[in-house]
C-alpha cells in the first residue's frame, strides 16, 4: 500500500479552540479531502481537546515536550525537527516570525526535498508597519531584519495571505515572491455544517443583528457598535452581542443602559457561548452580522456568518473588501458611529434584504469560503 505524504503543522500555542480555526482546519482538510497523513504539533496547553474527536477526527495531535527557549527559539520544536524532518513532506508554519528561520534551516538541511509552507495569517497593516520600519534609518538593526526576511523567502517554498489586496501589496514590495505567494482565505467546514445544522430558509430567519467576539477589548471596539446603535432606529430588530465580556467593559455597558434604558430589550449581551452548535444556531437565526474591530486579519466569524447567509457590515479591516466582494455582499463602513449607523439603517430598511440576496450570499460563500475548496487550491499549488 502506497504511503501517504505527510503534512505537519507546527503551532506550539494550540488550544482546543484552535482546532476549529485555520490552525486545525487546514491540516485536517489536507487529511480529509487531499489524502495527506496530517499532524498538528503543539505543546499541551489544555487538559482536554474534545474537538479532536468531535470536529477534526482523523487529524493527529502530537504533543511535544516544552523544553523552554533559547533566544527566540523553542527548544522543543528544534528537537522535533532534528528528529522528524526527514519524514515530513510538507512543513506548515504560521505567521512571519524570526524564529522560523532556524526551523526552516533545520528542515531544509535534513530534508532538502521537503516543501515548506507559511500561512502568514495576519493583518496587512503588520507588513505596512514592518516595511516602514525596515526602510527607516535604524541601519544596523534593519540590515539584520532585511537579511532575516531574505533568508525566510529563500527557505520557504510557498507563502499564503488571506486576501487579494494583501497579495497585491506584498508582490509590489517583494516581487521575488511572484511564484511563491498565493491567496488562501479562511473558511468553514461545510461538510460538518451540512450534516449537523439544518440551514434555515430566508423566510425562517429573524430580524436579528449579530456580533461575535471578545466584547470590550481594544481590538473589537464594541463601543463603536453601541455608539452607532444608539442613533439607529432599530424598528422591530434586535441586536445580540455574543462573547466573553471584559471586566473593564461591564461598567461601560451599565452606563449605556442607564443612559438609554429603551435599548435594554433591544441590545442583548449573551455572554460567552462555548457550544459550537449553539453558536451556529445564532448565525442561522440572524440576518445581519456586524464587526466593528479596529484591526483584524481574517476573522473566522466572517466566513461563518456568510455561510448562513448573513449580510455583513464591517469596519474597514483588511479582509472586509475581500469577504464582501468589494461591497456586493456587505457594507464596509468607516469606523465612525454615524457612518456605521447609516450602514445598519440602510440594511434593515424593508426590501433591502431578500431571499434572492440571501441565496446569492450563500452561493458566494460556498464557492469561495469552504475549507475543501480552499485546501484543494493549496494542495494543487504545493504539488506544482
């Protein structure tokens, strides 16, 4: 029997929730639909990982000992790569990090025929700030960073970013990546969802606006959403805000309700929802999904909301134009309360949302943001 090629993802920070994000889903579908023997390498950061059997059954989760760090490098990862690189057909790393240069060097020295793939998975603002620093006047430090960048580019066979805009930007700055850079967005496991969640027809959905995230953090900018909602005529709509609430934000919420008591039954904070099916039920019930973040890479909530036919309203984060097809399936609004309110108001006007728009959004989601299709393109690129 022919041995399957091996696909190994190294991500030492893996927790259970990462298994249903790109860290777990990408290697899982390399196994599930592309025929790889896939393993996720991590330190054991949780006592239990129930999603390994519930949602990524077949993906191997290999816990390596945490041997501490030497400078920037994880000794446990170095030890693993010294001993296992020979048998790894594809090594997958996440993010643009200085410790990768040694990991890649070891992998390529031990296994020169192996393929190295880095999913950059970050806000394009990172690279804009990185390049601004790289080409500034800190010459000695910048010389080291430029050398580091050059080595990572040489040692890596394939990079991916989440949006076409990010790809175009990087190719403009680094034309040497022309044959090494592709677009790999985040997606949803439609095989699981189609089996486990009966998708509602548009007529069955409710007048619900949804947002999901870590409520009250600097990044998620929940205050912007609340400021927009207090000047919006919600009519017969309700807003449900899902996610753990920062302790420091609870006072803000209390003051908000004190000042706008008429909104207490319109804007509801549910707290954290850990049950995946319960979370998907909210997407299934709602018609609109809002994201008011100051910055994002490619949040998994975007393709999740899109898959259930939600119209998207987002602040201008990196992936907003891509996920809405430049405004066709959502509105990208300025991070301003009046502009955000206007986007919400327009979307809840009678006739704006329809069964036809709903079906178009779902078709767009299936064509572009489901993991089997995304991973097939990646696997084809790796083979070529």
